[in-house]
């Protein structure tokens, strides 16, 4: 659970920086992807169902697409 919380913390920091700094967007999108992967991997290792994992993965992907469009 600590890895999941750390992943969400990293994700929030990444999203904040994405909004602030357009020049470093590629690196920040990579960091966002890493944080998302960490969250999914941690949840997969726990007792999260496949349906819940798929829902969370879709939400993370939609959020990433929203930042790419900005």
C-alpha cells in the first residue's frame, strides 16, 4: 500500500509540473507513465480485481491524454 501511495504522490507532482512547464513535457510525460505503471503494478500485486484495475488504468490513460492535448 505504501508503494501505491508513493505512486499517487509522484503522479500528483508530475501532473502539477505538466501544467506548469510545457518545455519539459516529454520528460514529465515519461515520469507520469512511470508513476502510473507503479500504481497499477502495486494494485495488481494486491487484491485488486481485474475489472477495478482496468477502470483505474483507463482513468490514468484519459488523464494522460488530457495533458497531452494542453
